[in-house]
C-alpha cells in the first residue's frame, strides 16, 4: 500500500473504489440485459397482437359483409323484379282495356259509323297518330275489308290516349284479314327507300301465340319489325259473340328500356339476368358473371354446364324460395338470388361477386398492418433515444459514485462487499434486493442498503406496471383506430355520390371531436324518384355516442326504405329507440325526402338545428321550421312534417350544433350569422365547395382552440329532372 499525498493506492479506499466501479459496471450490464430482454419480449407481444388483430378483423369483417351482402342482394333482387313485373302488369292492363273496347265494338258494329283512316306519313313524325298498314296481297279497297277497317278505326282515339298517358311506345290491333292499325310517334320508321315496308301481322309470333292461346300472352321475345330492337309483345285475341276471331290487340315492351330498372339499383360487382319460363335468357343486364350475350338468348340455362346455375334456374322456375345461394359461376365465387316475375312467370337472377365483398377485409388488414409497422418504428426510435439517455445517466452516476467511493471507502468497505456479493447474485426473475443484519451499521451504509432494497422493489413494480400500461395503451389505441375507420366507412363518402344522376348533387362531411363521434349524416335513394336525406346529433361523445349513432342510423334507414313519410319515420324510430334506452341517450334528427321529378321536399325536425335554404338566384337564408321532441326522449312523441318546393338551382344546407357552437380561444361562439355569411361568400359553388367554405370559415374563427363537439354538414343542390323520350314499335 502506497500513499501519494491524500490518495491511498492499494489500500481499502482503493479497493472500495474498485468494488464500486465493478458494481456500477455490473448494474449497467444487468440493466442493459433487462432492457434488451424487455425490448424483445415487447416486440414478440406486438407481433402476436398483430396476428390476433388480423384474425379478428377477418372473422368480424367476413361475418358482417356476409350479412350485408345477403340482405342487400335479396332486397335489390326483389325490388328490381317488382319493378319489371310492374312494367309487364301495366302493359297487360293496357292490352286488356283495349281488348274490352274492341270486343264491345265488334259486338255492336251497328252502333258505330266507319271512321276514316290513313297510311303512315313521314310528315307525322313526333305526333301520336294512328296509321293502317295492309299486308301484301290484301286489297284495302275491298268493301268488306274497308268497312271492317273503318269500324276498327273507331279505336284510334282510345289507342292514342293510351300511349303518352301510360308511357307506352306503341300499341296496335291486327285483323285476320291482314290489316294492322298501329299508334306511335314515328311514322317514318315504316318506310324503306321511300316506300312503305311489307308487314303482315299474321306472320308475327305475338299474333300466332295469342290466337293459339285464346287469351292474354307475353311472347318469348322477338326482333321488332320496325326498329330491329329485341322486345317482348303483350297480346290478346278479340272474338265476336259467335266466337269468331276478329282481331288481336297488343303492345311492345322494348327490353332495353326495362334494363334501366335493375341498373338503377345495381352496384359494382352485382350482375342481373332475366330469363323466361323456358330457362332462356331474355335480358342480359350486367350479366358478365353468367355470362350471357345477345347471341346466347336461345341457350337453355336449365342445361347449363355450370351445375350450380342450372339447379338455381330450375328451382327458381319451379317457384322454390332459394334464398341466397353461394358458389362458383364463370369467373369466380358469387352470391346468387332469384325473384319471380309474377305476370309472365319469368325469373330475375342476381349475382354479387364475393371478391368485391372481400375488399373491406383486405383494406382493413392492410391499414392495420401499416399502423402496426408505424408503431413499431416509433417504438424502436423511442427505445434508441431511451438507451442513449440511460447511457449518459449511467456515466454521470458512475462519476459521482466513484468520487463518493474514494471519500467513504474506509467506512463502507466491509458491508459494501457483502452488498456487492448480494447484488452480484441477482438474476432475471429475482431482481429485488433484501435487507440483512450485515447492513445494519447504523450509518449511511444501512441507509444505502435500505434505499437500495426499496429501489429494487419499486423497480420491479415499475417494470410490471410499464408492461401492463404499454399493453393496455396499444390495445386501446388499435381498437379506437379501427372504430374510427369503421364509423367513417358507414357514412357516405363516395364523390360524386350518384355519378349516374344529373338531376341533383349531394355531399356530406363529419369531423368527430374525439376518435369516434356521435354525429352522422346519410343520403340514399328510396326509389328512382325519391332521395332521403338525414343529419343527426347524438347526446354525449366518444364510444357510447358512436354506438348509439350506429343503431339510430340503421333504424332510420330501415324505416325510410319502407316508403314511410318523414313524420312516420321519426315516430317509428322514436318507438324503437325508447323501447330499449336504458342509457337514456337521445338524438336530434332532421330528415327530408325529395321527390326528384317535381322538386317537392317533405321534411320533419326532431329537435335539430334549423335548415338553411337557397332559392335560385337568391342567397342562403335560415328556414325556421317547427321542431318536434328529440328521438329517444319521450315515448309516444309525434312529429309534424312540412313541404318545400325546390326549383332547379336551389340548394339546401343542414348541419349539427358543432358548426354554430364552434368556440374560439376567447370562448366566443361561431354562431349562425357567421355560418350564413360563410355560405353566401360563394353561393353558386358546388355542394363540395359549400362545405369547404364553411369549414374554412370555422377553422379561421376557432384557430388553435380545441374542438369540443363533432362538426357535421350536408349540402344538396337540386338541378331538376331530365326529359325522357319514347320508343317505337
């Protein structure tokens, strides 16, 4: 042992110094090992959690999409079938009515004077006019034929009134003598190279089928003599009192026109096919999945090489309720539904691609994987910074500890050696230091031992707490992120909302104050001529409000699709919510139904904000409608509705209280006056531009102040209905 001034080399002080140095190094290694172990363990837990999330997403999304597709496909299939059936039924009514008129005419010919008739004239194009065509070899000047033709001409006015009044493109009556009386608005179609085309109705399939059946028939489909379009004829024979065939009346149903019915409700991935009672395709509407083309109309689907398709067609034609069938068609897996066309005995097949229904699951999995990767990168970055900080901290502690060891070495050598041995014995799973009699020296050594024991105990508790808190935060964050995406997906978010509609434009937006919100909006077509619009605000915030919002939205849409009025929709929704509202939550609702062909808006208000209306060539103004009580607040509440007439160019703006009640840092409200001012800065902007202008005004007013309420808006521009033209025979 040597002394150099006040420094002892090789003595107890030096040994304590070396011991402390060794201890610090050992603790550093232990801490590093624990940190590495924890990092690896947390990485494994994150990976396992990600796998479980992917599995859960797959199970939940598959179940939900299966239910949604099943319900939607059954509903759209039946709706399209009912619309097509209505077209056939209306045609049958027209033919039966005309047949009754002809029967009375031929039963009492003496009561009617012959009326003049004329051949087609191209100058009559655009006019609903009756014209007579004689088959080749028929002498129109023959007295008997001329007399019967003049008698038949008494039906001209009735036939003319049936066409434009009921949307028919043509209606006609043919006699066994080869005379054809037809009404349409296109006379020039009867001419070829300046001459009237040859036409013998007796050779047409509809005439022969009606005469053979002796009653009302729908033809299997044939090519129209004039237009060359594929069509179905509805025809019925007319007999004299003695049972002699006097004429056959009929009307054309062009299948291209009927395609608009199912096309209006079809979505991406949905395919439709109309087949007759013989199992043959009649109208291949979006039928790529089957597949069917015009040249395949004579094929028998009952004998299709695709066994699933053949069995489905056979069961549907036999009147069996097939529900939803799942299986493979020509190019993939599909959901298949069938609905009968009662008037004709035909069947409408609808198929929806399972690949389309799987897209939400794929998107969710991709989003979750991306978020997990981002979270892992963030975690690794934080850990690297924590290691650097820990290293600096340990270096500082080492310097102070070694300095203290030089000064206190003589007093703490022996108990410190014991402490060092005990610390060296610490290992993974047993990191807590325990007090022993050897440390109870009555001085700083004992306090150090006690402090170290307490520190290790708290460290163990802290490590356990960190593990639990970290796992819980990751779980809650992932669930809230998923809930936010699910809620956003339930609201309409496609722009433009209805790309095939030019008579209106509509858009909405919802910005929740928290991860999920209680506001919602919705717009959907109840049918081709009625647009339903909803905006609502649920009491409360966060997850409870979001759950209540989803239930309210589903109930409102379900009742609206039943064809109820706005007041009835709110009443039925209030009954449903009040029947099981233990949380005593409520929702304010404004709901309107716009009749697109006339611009008539029928609306009702359940405690919601006043709507804002812009007349054509005017400015936005607050429309103070009469409020009913909030939904879910009072059983048996009744709601009054009102009507507004929207002219082309009119705009409607509805919102939740998050807009006027947006608060600045000075606790001043944005208010309805500022909202109206923002709307009128650019009143001719598109609905999307209107929402952007209002949101920009709110942001400029609020600036950095925290958003305390959901901010939801919806804007409609009514442009007016388009003109529609008629067809030909």
